[in-house]
C-alpha cells in the first residue's frame, strides 16, 4: 500500500513529504503502523489492547482525531498525510487480524463510532468538486475506502452498515462520479474498492454471522440501497490484483446466479440492475478485455440467462397429473392438486420436508425415510416463504430446460437406457449451473451451441453400496471434505426420491455454486409436451 502510491497523489498533483507512520494511542504513547502490517503484528496488538486498559478505545481515539482534522476548511498536506496514516491503521488492523480476535476485543460501540465517521466522510466526498469532475480520490480519501473494504471482512461492521444508511450513501457517492452521468464510472482504483466492499459485505453476512442470512436476503438489501447496481457498473473496470480478492468477486457473482427468483424480478430489462448488466454486455460500458474480465463477462451473461429462464418457464404448459407445485405422499405416492387434499397432508415433524396421507403412511415409510431425515434448522416464517419461492424458481428452471431441449434429453435417455437395460425412471439428469474456470455455465446455452450440456447416469450406481459408478458431481476428486458433507446431506434424499419416481417421470438434479456450499434439488419433472411421443 505504501509503495504503490510512492507519496505522490496524481489526483491533486502533489508530492507528499516523507510519511510519519505513527498514530497516537489513548494513553499518550504511539504506534508505528508498520508493526501491524501482518497477521502476527495485528493479532499481537489486539491481545495487547485486551491486557492493557489504557489503550482501549483505540478506534474511537483515531476517529476523534480524524473528525477534528476534517472540520478544517482547507486541509494542508500534513493534514492529508495524517488522515492517510490513520485510515491505514484501520486498514492494517482489520485486514490482518483474525475474525475471532477482532470480534472479541473490538466492541460494537467502537465500530459504530467508526461507521458514523465513514458515512459522514463519504457524504462529504460525494459533493467534492474533484470527485464529481474526475471520479477519482486523493490519497487519504482513497485509503478511507480501503479501510472500509478491510473492515467489511468482519461480520459486525457489515451488519451495522446494513442497519444504517451506509450503503445508500455509498451508492449516491458512486453515482455522483463524473458529473453524475449514468455512463460515467469512477477510476479503476475506486471501482476496485467499491467492488470489494460489496463482495466482503456479502461473504461476511453469509458465512460469518451468528444469524446467517440467505444469499437472496443479502442481495435484496444491497439492491434496495442501490449499491448492487453500482457494483455491477464498477465491474466494467474493476480488476482487483490479489488472488483472494478475485476469488471473492467471482464467488459473489456465483451466489447471485444461484438466486433465480430474485434475478427474475430485479435483473430484467427496465430494472436498474438488469440495465446495468445489459449495458456491459452490449459494450456501452466498455469493459476491458483482460482474462479476469472475460470470466466476469461470462458470469454476467449467465446471470441474465438464469433470469430469462425463470421468466420463460411461466410460458410452458405441462401434460402432467401434478403440473402445479403440489405435495405428494412419500409412502403411497398419492397426489392431488385439490386444496382439501393438500391441507390434509401431514408433515414430518423432524425434517419438515416429507408429507404423508396419514400416520399409517408415515410409519410404513419410516424405515426408508429415516436415512435421509435431518432436523430442519429454525427459521422465521418469512425466511421459510423465501425458501419456498426459491425452490419454485429452481423447479421452473428445470421445467424450462426440459421443455426447451426435450428432443435432446429423450435421445440421450434412450441411448443410455438401451445401453444399460434400465428404465428412464432409473436415470438421474444433472443440470450443472456451476461456472467453470472461464466463467461459462454448462447448463446455459452458449453461442454456437444447439443444446447446452447436461449429464445422465443410472441412479443405482450412484446411491447404492460404495457407489462405484458415481459421477463426480460432488467434487469427489478435488474437494474430499466437501464431498463427504455432500454425500451425507443429499444422497439419502436422492435415494428416497428415486424410490417414488414412477415410469413417466425423471429425476433432475440442479447443481449450483454458492461459494463454499452448493444448492442441489431433486425434482420430479414430466417431460411430456405437445411434441409427439415418437
């Protein structure tokens, strides 16, 4: 960070004097921030705060000093240098310390004080003449964004930011760049910072907070504040240098792609996020042509196609005895769309996913069901409704795929069934929505293709015994730990679904990538349409 700027600010064309990289501590002593520019130093300093009460309140102490400096009508070079170093202190402390120590030792009240300062500073920058005209920041202001980025690697600052006006203020700040023209973008350096702030905001709430939010809930909040649209616009030039940051960026896009219900509503033409992506894909937001940006383009294209596939699914009509989203008795297989029957079904009290006509059906099925029955985590009714909407969207995607590529699926099914001597109901069809290394999603139609990729394999070789014929759908060779967890969570359910598949139905598995977890759903999908059976 220090050497990259080389003490020269190209925005204001000023050479700063040699920096004094020390900050004052609450007890009157000082700290050279280079002592905390690594994990060992940052964690050691946090332990020192824990054992020395005279230096508690270190963040609020820096904020008080920064606010005093910012109240000046005109900042001298030394003032900007001091702000730069104080922001760098927050950058090093948050970026290099462990999540556990940071959360244990830095109280929430300290983070609130810092966040209030960040909001106030960003509001001031939004009206800055330099920012509005150039879309770039002076060194000390750029370091503020970098400190926010590293603070957001921790969950508590992000949750407090969602509870405040932070993301709305940040969205207004980005949109003000370049005289506020919609096509204008901030500088690459600023776009990098905005992109990573949003990425770490997503990963922190999803993976590191006690009350984990769903991906859709997080994206909805980001979209409501306007920052999700600005994040997408910044992708036209953003190119973080560190591998870990690039991975975080791609994980966030993968998670966004895994929210089909949200995409179908907010990523269509005419919506801010939809228009932002379409502008990039059409070339009006001139994205650079590096390898990373080619991967980003492929992911953005996949997001648009997922949104379109859910929207198009509502146009298809299926000849099936259960065309609507209905529950079926897991034991006897009875299915009716009537409201009276649906309300009469009893739900397994443990997993809350299996339904039965009566207690007799549940007892008869328990020997099979107990292998897949896992306790359902406690969720609110609002979260439960969101989950059901997501499942319906995923089912719609499978139905849309089946209708669009019916002939290709049936041809491949006949080929595999003839080769193995098995029925269609003994096959499992996978639609792979996990982007490959180039950002291309196999289950989405690519330019020059007549049919996207899908896999068909016998279910029995996959779920019985030691599964010798198992396809590598759960990353058996590349991620053994994830493989073991996936087998534990999903194979029992797939086995149970297979036992209830009749001869007119095929079991689908949709494979999504949501960071470290994968969303998979087995669906009964009738493949019969107006196309003749021949």
